[in-house]
C-alpha cells in the first residue's frame, strides 16, 4: 500500500533529491545502505527492512537502487522502469529512504561493476550492501560475486524459509570467519573488508511475486 509523503514532500521533490552521478559531495562522510533489486513492485517488506537497517546499522541513508533489468530475471512481466520508480517512491515515503535508478547513468548491469563505479563517484561515502537471505544463498551465481564482499560491508536480512539454507550456503561458508556478531553491526561499515553480518530482523510476509499474481488475478 502506498503511503503519503510528509507534508510538502511530493513525488517530484523526492525524485529531485535522489542520488545521481554528481551528488557525491552531498553524501561525503555518510554511511549509506544500498538495497538493490527490480522492485517489481516495491512493497512494505522493502520498507520494513530499510527502517530496520537504518536503526540497527546506524545508517544515514538507505538507497533503493531500482535495476533497469536484473540479469538473472526475465524481462517478461517486468514493469517499466519509470513505473517501478514511481511506485517505490510512494511506498518508501521516508526522508532517509531515497529511490534511484543510478545504474542507468552508470551504464552497469552487474552489482560488482555498479559498486566499483559508485565508490569512484562517491569516494567519501561508506557503503553497506543490503540483501535478503534468499540473495545470500544465490549470490555465487552473480558475476564477480566475491568482489562485492571484498569492496563493501554486507548486511543480510532474515527472510521466511530462506535463512537456514543461506547460512549453510557457499557464500556464508566462504566468509564464515569474516562474519560480524550482531553486537558489532553498528560499526559494520567501518570494518576491514570482507565483513558481513546476518541480522535477525522481525520477519515480514510481503512478496513481490505474490503481489504481481494478485494484481494479475484482479484481486
């Protein structure tokens, strides 16, 4: 369900303040969590973990980085980028959650390449890659996936049915000695990489797949 923004803060103003190629100075000294994905569509589950990340990790901002086209997902059934951005802004409805399609301007499709370019564009910003347990399990399928762990801190959020398999998977086992305890997560972004944490956040039932199916069925 879409939420209304704060008084005086419409869709246009939220769009204008979204991070772009030349906004590096605005984020100097900040710690930013990046939640990447198709957001097809954005939903309350995304907002739920973003608010949890802001508090538990001590982040200054969370970016919802809406992918033009996820290389691991079919283009069929993917809503137009502009529609996904607009819906994401409506759902986010928070001054510290910013929605961006910066990958379009960067010209990147793969997360490792995106992060490398972001670090060049935002050299004084500390980034934390945010992802669900489902993505921790499948991240070995991503291009140059080890570079992600070696370039930024990674925070993984519990998701229904995925957590146990994720923690026994290839990525978690490879970096088991670099896992940060829950008590140390507020300093996660400052840790020497690789550094990652698994957060026991309250679970949220929202699913983009279920929402798409319900919309297709007209419910």
